[in-house]
C-alpha cells in the first residue's frame, strides 16, 4: 500500500480536480509542443537496406539517383486519336511542366506501340519521399491542358500521385475505422458497467492518451524519424491498451467497493485498486514497452517508427491510469456515496453493485479445465497446433505498388500505362563505383552487360549508361517488360545479380557494384527482415521471460508465458496464411489475394502480441498470486483468480478485437492482414489460452507453479469488519 502507484493514486484521490486539471494540461502541452516542432519524417536514405540500399547510396553520391516521375497519358475520348492534336497537347503540357519550380525535367513525348496513347514523363526535384507533396502543382497543369483540349483525355499517374492517393485513402479508412470502433467500444463498456458515466471514463481517457501520444510522437520523431505509420499504430494500440488499463482499474475498484459494503472510504478503495490492479497495469505497460523495444533491433525505419509510436502511447496510457483515473474514480465515488446517503434517508434500497466477478458463465467455461485439466490441456494445445500447420506454406514478400487498391484513380491510370508501355514497367539500376581513371573500363563492362541482357527475353531493348561528373559513379538502367511483383521480374533480377554481373563488371578488380530499383527493394527487404528475425525473436523471448519472472518471482511461470505466447502467435499466423494466401475469403473480407503475406506482418505480430498478452498474463496471474499469498491453496487460488478476472479479461479482449477488426475494413492489404491477425491472436489468447490452457497447466503443476519461490501463508486474520477488504498485494 506504500508503493509509488498507491501513493500517486491516493494523492490524486485526495485532490481529484487538481489531478484532472494537471492531466488535461499535460495533454494540451503535448499537442502544442508537438505542433510547434512538427514531425521529422524519414528521408529516402533511411529506408535503404541490403544491396539495393547500398547501390542507391552510391548513385546518390554521384547525383545519379533515380528521380520521382509522373506520367501523363494523352488519348482520345472516343474513336481514333488525332496525332496532331495529341502532339499539340504534349507541347503545351511540356511547356507548362518545365516552368514549374518542382520539376527537374520533362522527357520527349513517347508513343505507345499501337499509336493510341502519347505519354509525357515529368521528373521531379528533391527527395523521393517528399515528391507526393509536390504533385498537386503538376495535377493543376494537367487539368489546365485538359481544359484546353476537351476532345482529348489526359490522365496522370506515377509514384508521387499514387502515394498521395494511398495517403488520402488511408485517412478515409481510419475515419471509417473510428466510426466503427468507438460506438462498439462504448456499447461493450456499457454492458460491463451498466452506467453511461462509467463507460465514458475509459473511452475518454483512452482518447486523451492518444491525443497526448500523437503530440509526443512528433517530438520524439526528431530522435527517431517517423516513417508515416506512427499515427496509425498510436490509434490502434492506444485505444486498445488505453481502454484495457482503465477497465482493469475500474473493475477492481468496483469489486473492492462491493466487498467493503460501505465500510471503506473512496480514497481507501482507490488506494486498494492502485495497489493491486494499478500495479498490474504498470507491470503490463512496462512489459509492452520492453517487448516492443526489441523492434529497434530490426534496424529498419518502419519498425523503429512502429516501436516508437507503441512505446509512447503505452507509457502515456499507463500515466493516465495512475493520475487522472484515480482522480475521476474518487470524484465519481464521492458522488455515489452522496447518492447512497440520499437514498438511505429516503428509505430506498441501495443500488446493486456489479463489481464482483465470477458468475455462472465463467464457472461453466472453466468446468473442463477444472474437472479434466489434462484432457483440456491436450485438446486445446492440439487445436492451436492444427492452426499452426498452414505456416508451412508461409510466403513472405514486400507488398509492392501493384498491390494497392484500384479505387485510387492513379492506380487505374497506372494499369493503363503498364498495358500501353510494357517496357516502362520495371527498371533495374546497375550502379558501379570505381576510381575515375577506370571510367573507360567500367563503361566497357557495362556495355557488355547491356548486350548480354539484351539477348535475354526477360529484358527489354535499350540500356542507357550515365556517369557522374567526377567519373567515379556509373549507372546502367536495364528495362524489364514485366510487372514488379511478377515471377519474371524477380527472375530477371536473379539473372542479373548472379550470372550477368559477375561475368562482366565482377571481373574488374577494386570496383564496387550493386543493383537497385523497385524489384531489388522488394527482394532485399524481406531478406533483411529474415536476417534480423532470429535476433529480434531471441531478445523478445528473453524479455518476456525476464518480465514474467520479475513480476511473479517464478521461473515456471516465465517459461509458461513464453511457450503460450509463441503458441498463440504461431496459431494466429497460421490462420492468417489460411485466410490471406488463399482466395476463398476474398469476398467476405473485400481483398484481392496476392498469395503472400506482407513482410512486416509476422515480426510486428510477434512483438505486439507478446506485449499485449502480458496484459492478460499479468492481470490473471496477479489475482491468482494474490490469493496464494493470502494462504489460499494453489488449486483454489487458480480457480478463484481466473473466475474473478474472466469477465474483465473478456471485456478487454472484445474491446481490443473491435479495434483490430476495424482495420480489416481498410483498403491497404498489409493493414488488413495486421488487423486480422491481431484480432485473431487476441481472441485465441483470451478464450483458449487464458480460459483453457493456462488454468489446466497451473492446476496440473500445483505448488510447483511458483518455483523457486513459495507463496506466503496468511497470518491469522484479526476479527473486524474490514479484514476481508485488505488483500495481500506484495507479490515479491
């Protein structure tokens, strides 16, 4: 009761309005400071990994990096295209584009093979990642030329306009997600508490935590650049854990209120909740932070951004549960006490509390584990292992531009571009760095490489060579007439890297070379992640084990936690493979199967799920440990602990699942996969692991559960009305 969490809660309970005002001031300060410093977005160089990244760095050194380009297609609205009118429109467009400060150059117009489309390609200045912010100026000029030539059809596409369309679609999707998540969460909380006011408390605290985290993430981005995913993960994780932490705290306070029968003051009840569930929230939050921090070991700007967003919002949610929540509970508790006195004065019966858990439903659900723990354990584990089986067919790839939704207008134009100009689909950039005196040798080797590739049907004709001003860097651009996510595109890259380059440029001593381009990125990124996966997984297992042992002083529980987390994560991944690598679920889930899983999904799932599972693990086992320390036999402690925590764990799981399922409605395939797999993992963890497997295992282990420590035995209780209301909370 003298822990930091309890002392903080008691102060907030004694000064509720100061605590609430302080919390609101903190949220506003975070938003103001964040808005003032802005977001430091990741640069193109931050995304470079593998051979493609090294090649891009060399090209950038010689100022030969590939520029972001936009393509404008000129065609007839109907009938045959008037060549003169199309060429006139192209000249007008070229002049307009060339005058823009954002434009680096405009290429000569290019006719399609069938003569039905004339293309004008525009290169933009500056960073590749910033190009989408410059595309509006180009779209204005395209619209102006369209207005001047109404009989023609001008359509614009390119990486910048596609990125802009994806961002716009993501924003619309997130708005839809919020419209789904918030009402369902509120209804769930109403069902739990039966009170609008009590249901609004978790939701409002979660939303305020999200707001503060967004502001703080802007500040932190100047240390760890934001890859554009921080807001997404803050919304997804923030609402889930924010509501969960508040829910754990609220349920315990109501349980203690019901148990005390009015014999304890509101401040004392808040202190009890802080010393029990409050401590569990802190440990859970630290576990999520520690496990999520292992993502930094992936050495990837996107995973670092995901980790930063998650860590910030979890820490803020923990802070709100220690400060603002006790204050609100105290204010609401005092109001409830006043209402109770008024009802008593008027002779009305007191309102029935819904604080205590352990009803018929949970008794029934726990019956298999109670009566047949060995059989329940075996059946449940076998069921999860059956879901793990599809992992044998796991196919991980980097989700390319070709996987974006065709509801984005620029993507539909992109499809027309690929159809009319197949030679423009993919380009491999062969980058060579050598002493300036060897520029002639390098150029000769690159020409031989171009000749060899020209005889391969996987490559298109034409292989221009560019050389830097200091003659140290040379770039050969080889075109491939296949889509970037096609097997032929990957095969051409393999031929280039493993056969053609070693036979030409590779024969020159003392030169550095590499292949970059979109396909090279798509190939190198998953390879980079696969190389980092063992390190991240080992760190994750170690952190999970260490946090569990720290929380409960039990090596056995640490091992159980690691095994159960691995099992539920693997089962969820297997289910993901079953759903998204096949085509049978395309209709219900509204997606087009690529036959693959996004390269970021498995690692993100492992890390986030291990952290979130600690919420349930810490909360459930804390109740069991609390009873064991009070002298309750281990078997009864397991049953009572799980029964009393079952409703809040289930409610928390429903809230989390709702948040994650809402992301399945997004158009971006990787976000769909992340939302689905996290929702599936939470449901498996809450209903199979925590209700079937965990109690069965603990019942079979008995007192061995706590090895090497031993649960303390309760001292003889001192008779008095409050003896039952003061549980043992020291879990050391």
